[in-house]
C-alpha cells in the first residue's frame, strides 16, 4: 500500500495500479470497489479523482446518486474555504412620481374679417 498523503487531488494514473478505491453513494450508501488498473483500462486514467467522483454515479439504477471515492492516502480534511459575507441591503420603497398635469395649449389665432357677407362688401374695421 502507498503510505503517501496527497496534498492535492491526484490523477488516477498517479495512484498504484493494484490500489482499490471504494465508491460510496452519497444518497443511498451503496458501496462498490473499483481498482485503479480497471479505471486506467477504461481510459479514465488521465482524470483527476475529484472529477471522476463528479462523473461517476451510483450503480443502483433506482438511485443514480453522486459517488464519493475513498482511497489510501486521501486527505482527511478539506482545505478551509474562504467565507463570503453578503451585506443585507435595506429594501427601498418606491414612491410614486408626481407628474405635472398636461393642459391643452392655448393658441392665439389672428381674426380674419370676412371680405363679403352675403354678396355685399364689408368695410374693414
């Protein structure tokens, strides 16, 4: 067995070929054993172990849940993640906008005196 502890997630091809990896379903808890040699033969050797966990699914057809891989030398804890704090902003109350009342325009038209009324000439004023 390899007694090294990996500081980062290794590729499958970096692990010893005879090593057994236990795949445990996160949803139903079903377990199956995969060997590194078998994964390399299926052309999955170039993948990193965390991507392989993301790709693999539970063998139970009714479940199909995500799988967590356990192997010798896997780090017991994850590196700390930075916590993001989101400030709560107060809710803004929208006020109705006061719009001016539209008034009709006042047009000043010049008066035009008729030149004739009923056929008679009208004198200008």
